[in-house]
């Protein structure tokens, strides 16, 4: 099975809107003759390019040698959970802006380790074959309701529950 990779279409803000700030600083710095602003603009553009390249080429989630493996940060960060020790796959959500919630995280909990992946740059349907492979290897893996629906081919992302507001 091919590893699950981020979808380039879902990363469009990273290579369209975010570089505009770096370009604006670069242009204003160059037109004003301010070397510091030029360096800041170039640094922002380089950081943005590094983020996009990391997602496109170095971020994967897949099964390797009986382990669920998540690689990111140019391959420097590797999280592993043995498939035999995998117990549960959860969809952890965090409070988001405007009283909403974040994209669901893919949290695979094992006996000794955990793999946690923010699914925002991924297509949820790409997780179905991965979940099927994990469950065929270890039939005792529990799925929370969100990932059970994804595994069944549904798209539950549109039916999220809003984060409760503060009582203050």
C-alpha cells in the first residue's frame, strides 16, 4: 500500500497567500533601501518554501515492517506504533478560531507509543485503505465513531460539533 501523503490542493494557502507577506516585505524593503527588511522578506519566503517542500516530499503516514509510521520535518521526526500493539484510533479535535474546532487529528494509540497526525492537509478518503490495512493486520483495533465512518467510506467532516463557548 502507498503511504498517505498530504494533498497539494489542500495546501494552496501555503504556496499562494502566505508568500504574499514575504513578497510585500521584500518589495517595500528593496524599494526603501532597507537591507533588514529585504533579509526578513527573503527569510519568510524561504521558510514558506521549506514548509511546502516538507509537506510535498517528506511527510508520509504508512505501514512499514509491521509498524504504523509517520514521518515529517524533512524526515527528522519519525513516530512509530507497532501494529500488534495498536489499540485505538481516535479523532482528537482542539478548539479552533471563531468558536469552531480544528481538523480531526489521526491519533493511533498503542501500548507504549502514539502517532498523532493533523489531517488538515489530507483528504480523509485517503485514510480508508490505511485503516483497512491496519484492521486486517490487527482486528482488535478500536475506531472512534469519526474514523469508523471514514473507514466505511463516508465523509463525516461536514458534521462537526462546535466547541462549547466559555461560561464567562
